[in-house]
C-alpha cells in the first residue's frame, strides 16, 4: 500500500529516502540492495525525530526528481527487461529450430519424443509475448504518471516540466491523428482458463 | 485437414509469429506467410488468396478487429476466408463483437499446439 511521506521530514531525511529509492531502482533486480541503501536506511533511523523543518527548496525539488529521474529510470529498466527477454526468446527459438532441422537423422520413435519436447519449449516461449504486452501497459501507465506530474509542475511554474508537458501533449495529438496508441482490444487480463468459456460462446 | 492450405499469420510480436509458424510447420503446413498488422495483412491479401487467417487482436496501427471487418467488407477472393482471432485477453463482450464481425474461432493465449490444431480443424473442416 502506498503511503505519502510524513510532512515533517527534514531535507536530510527526504534526501536519504530518495537515495534508497534510487538505489532500489538501480539495483540488479536480484533483490539485493547495495551498501548505499543500507547506509541511507541507517542514516534515516538516526535522523528520526530530529524535527528539522523542511525548506521550500527541498519541497520544490522533490516532484522534479519524480519526473526527471525516477520515472524515466523505471521506464528504462522495464524496456531493458523487455528487450532482454525478447533476445533470449529468439535465441531459444533459434536453437529449437536448429534441433528440429536435425530430427530427420533420428529413428522415428526418438524423433517423435524429441519433437514433442521441442513443441513444449516453443509453446513456453509465448511467455515473452504475454509479458511484453503487459510490460508495454506498465510503461504506458508510468508515462501517464510522468505526464501528470509534469502537468502539475508546469502549473507551479516549472519551465522544464512545462516544455516536456507541451512536447508530450503535441506527440499525443499526432499519435491520435495517425491512429497509434489506439489499441481497442479487450483489456481485462486472463487469470484463468477462458478458452472453454469462449468455446461455449461459439457453440451457441 | 488440408495442409496445403495457404495461411496468413498476423501479429506485431515477432516471437508470437515465430511460435505460430513453428507450430503450423509441425502440423504439416508449409505455405505460411506473416504480417505485422492489419494494414500489411490486407496488402498481402490483395495479391494472394489465403485459406486461413490467424490474427492477433492488439496491433498497431490496424488492430485485429478492424482488420477482420475490413476483410469481411471487401470484395476480393478473401472475403469469406476462415479467420481465427488469437489474443492474450478476453472479455465476453469483445469476443461477441468479434463473433458478430465474422470471426470463425477465437484462441486465448497462451495456447498449446493441440488447441491450435483443434481450432484449425474446426474452421477448415
């Protein structure tokens, strides 16, 4: 559950939280956080209760960090995961097809056995398509948040955010005119076997 | 099932095209073309008669439903081509919409080679 940061945090505490978040975003996705994170957490614990008031400058900087640093990093990491998964899947498919080409050299019984297992590998590769689609939706959502944050900052007088906001708004108008980003397929994610349900619809 | 039937696979994910193509080859089909969206598929269909179309729903710029409607509204050789929609997501109203637009069958991803074979059997007879 997301909770807003307490309003009485001082600049150092907020900076330490920011470092922790940054460290997590830049972690190697193994779940192991670096020493920087552990140090920052320790500093946070030490500063707890210091009662120092937050300056207006610190308040103003925080939202900028969200749209200029953190959200782009999330998008970058997600795109990297998607790209890596795609490359790995193609490598698996290449190897599978190479093996399939050699099956004729085996006796019929062995050929059938290996072909069956290779088919399982091919079918399992569909994960990349499914995760890729969902990753795209997550990236779209993060970009939507980025756009909204820039809109808020723009209304507060931030020139960089105003420039980005105008650029994205203009790009969206172009995309709408060209028909891009207008996918209108069904949107609910399948979490259980829907095939039988759909088969019934075609039987009636 | 006539394995000489020319098949057009339409999907913007290259991996899924490869998977479906691979499974079709395993089923014995050797005349398989592909396209990355509805517009490209319509171009291919303007120069070749297909016996089956297997299409994704979520594609850019022309999605699978609009592609299906364009095929059925056309007046060429492919107007009545058997059409199987393949998608990761399903909602009854959307499936119904596809059915009303003239889809012959609908496969939910992820699917097995057996499901693909069964659906092809059902539309090709």
